[in-house]
C-alpha cells in the first residue's frame, strides 16, 4: 500500500520568507525537532550558498553520528551541472538533493527570456541529475517549478525524463498557489499514472488552499499507486502567504473525513512533538502562532459560547475532532516570577553554571565549563535573542559541532 511521507522545508523555503530568518543554530534545532517528530526528510539548506557551508557540513556530521535518527538531510539547488559541481565541492558528504528548474510557458518566456526552451530545460535537468548520481547522491528529487501552470503533456515528458535520468521523485510545485483541490487531484493522478514514480507536493497558500491542495495531491498519487511526499513548513511559514502547515497537514490526514483508514501516513510521525516544534519555530522566527491555528493555536481547544462549553464538557467529541494530548499539549508550563539567572553574551561563570545546574547538566571541570560558556556567549550573539533550554543543551552536548555551526566568514 502506498504511503504519505512528510518533507519539512522550513529550513529552505520557510527561511526564504521576506523579512524573517533563522540562525544556523536555530536551523539545527529545527532539524533536531523534525527528527524527533518522525519527519522523513528535512530540506536543510542551500549547498551553493557559502554562508550555509559550515552549517550544512556540521549537520551532516551530526546525522552521521546518529543525532538525527532516520531523518534525511537534503539540499536544494538549481537543476544545472554548475550547481551540482559546487555542491560536492563545498559539501562533499551530502547524500540527498532536490534539483529545481522552471517548466511553465510563463517562466520559459518571461523568466528565462529565450535562454532556454522546452527541450533545453529537459536537457539541463537530466544532465544535472546524472552528474549528481555520479558524484554520490543516494537519492535525487527533481522539482518542476510552476508545475501547476505547466501543460500536462510537457510536464509528463519532463517527469519521465527525470525518472529515466535517475531521479527518485518528481516534485510538483504549485509555486503560486494556483491549483484548487479538484485540479491538483486530477493533474497529480494523471502525472503519477503516466510516470509511475513517487510524487512530491510543494504547494503555496496564495488562495488559502495550501493544506487542501497538498492533501488532495497526495491522495491522488496514492490512488495512482505511488508514494506521496508532502512538503511542509512549521506554522505554515513560507514565501508570500506561506507553505503547507506541518501540523495541519498531519491532522487532515489523520482525522479528515474519507481519509482516515483509507490512506496510510508514515507510521514514524509523532504528533506529540507538535506543541514543542511549533512553539520553538514561533520564538525563533519571531512570528506569533495565530490564535486560530489548527491544533496549536491558543484557541484551538477553547470554548466560551454556552452551548459549545456545555457540549464539550459533556463529551469533547461534540466540539473537538481530536484530543489536545495528541499534539503534546496539556502539561502545565511553569513561568518563573522570582529571581532569575540567565545566560547571555556577557554572562559569567557563576551564573552560567547555575543555569546549567538547573538543567541537570554537569561539567567535568572548570575548563570545560569555561569552554561551553564561551560558546553560549557566541550563540547569544549568533541568535540575537536569549537561548532556550534545547539550544543550551545542544551546545553542551555537541560543543565542537556547535562551534562549526556558528562559524561564518564572508568570501574574500
């Protein structure tokens, strides 16, 4: 039976959102949370962007040590040989890649401006896929940017060429959020039946349909007999109106009418991590979670109207589709209102050790404590905001790798 897997693109498409960003340490913690949530793959960055190099190599090192469990780390590059060469030059141990190129007539005529046509796009893409395989990529996905505005005959030809060149999956990109649930279902089903390889769904929210489109596209791929991979971002962060919200996608597949029991979500998914990853991403991005956000919004399980409150108290199923505990909610959160010792860029050793003692993290000697303190100071500068417990624990547990993650130098 075909399955639905999740590829979280928070660290690639999410960080492309205008006016917001993540530090390299914050991106690492997102990867850590993705792994704990059972996500299949994190699209963790851009191998040809030089300020990402140390972070990418350091995270691959963490993956090789088993810190991320089964989570795959994939890089995003253009589907051209030059980007493949640059990738393996700077990030030589990378194993998973997604190669992207535009396929619609709109993009061919008004973005490439005659530099590429339908045939040369396929030629560029297939050459890049073959080179990535030759360089050692274990899995390659090919992205058809603006697939929703691409003619079906050409899209099928493009996807078949990608498959024949060695691509494992084809990513259908609804780049402008143009599709509707009906059109994406029909198009994906036709594409999957013709190409007979797994399909990725990468959708945007310009018309407010991103979760519906992502889910319907995945169902179409499964109905055609192939696995589906839905691209998500934590809290729906993404370019313009955003990408498919990670938690909402999972909830729709687990509890949506006509889906539950008929389609199979990756059994590794651990929805109990939802509350933790969403709160962290909100803090890291500096973007509050909307009160009406599915599952994790402050009003997601709030009832005030008399009829609703009465019904929920009698049986939560009267007004709630799922339990809040399913998302890792319900535990009391303690807010310190007395004396607080915090760690910052100007912290001293006494206060620093007090903070780590409360987290039950011990250092073997003063030299180790001083070394971790120095990293914690740099991490505060790196993040430009106070560190959370998970970040401080990470620095203590993986100090050498943390140093690499936070090291960046402009090209001379």
